[in-house]
């Protein structure tokens, strides 16, 4: 299988996927695409929150189908980075990265970011006022994803390290170090074609 000039980044909520992705595309001169943005657009069209859309997705496969089609479409491009939980599945010949973070630390980051960037996290700020409520939301969303991905694709655990070429715990590393590590490992991966 030929390697594509595509990086997929998955990982836990609050692990820094968006910030890291934006920095990596700056370093490489790639284009950035986010399944989170696609999901927010679908939620907005339907007049529901992301959490509600996740629940709807458990019984309405059209949400996941739309995201899957978008991933397949993007998989035909080159010099892109995609923030996608299932990028490893739909674009297996991409360089697949997972960013991990302990749930409690992730919840603290999300709450802090919501305080600093209230417009970016309006839903978070309005619904979740504590680390505990955010942690519960993360757990619920992860359970919903696991259920859907097992039923739709037969994927037992989309967070399993074996799905990825690189797994980084972002808890102790600054953003720049994480982005540099991804670029370094990606270039090595491409060189071994």
C-alpha cells in the first residue's frame, strides 16, 4: 500500500487535537480539515447540540454516513491533515496519530479554555460548570462512539494504540514539542516508503 501525504489525528477530548493540528499544518504547509467542524455543521443544521447529535447518531446512521463520506473524499487528496476519530479506518494509508490525555486533566483543560475563549466554547460554558460535569460528558461521548463504531464498522476500540503509527500523551508536553514530534515521525514514516 502506497503511503499518502495525509496525517490523521485522533484522540481524547481536551488532548489538544485542534491546536496541535493547526501547528502541524503550519510547519508542513498542509491544509487542515476537522471532523469536529463537520459535526458542528450537522448539529447546527439540525438545531441540536453536539452531545444531542451524538445520541441521535446511535439510532440515525445518516450522521456517521455523512462523516464517513467526507473522510473518504478527503482521503483522495494530498498534503492535508484531518482531525478525525476514524481517520485511521477510512484512510489506512495515511500517517495515523493519536493524542491521549488523562480524562481529569482533559476536563480541566476544557474548562479553563472555555473560561479564556467563551465564544469558542459557548455550549461547554453554558452546560458544564465543573471538571466533574465535563468528565461525565467525555465519558458519555466516548461510550456513545464505542457503541456506534462497533455496530457500524466492527471496531472494538477506536482508541486502541494498535490503530496508530504514533501515540503521544500530551499531558506533560508543550504544544510545540507535540507538533514537532509529529512532524519528525511523519517525515521518518514517509522516508521509509
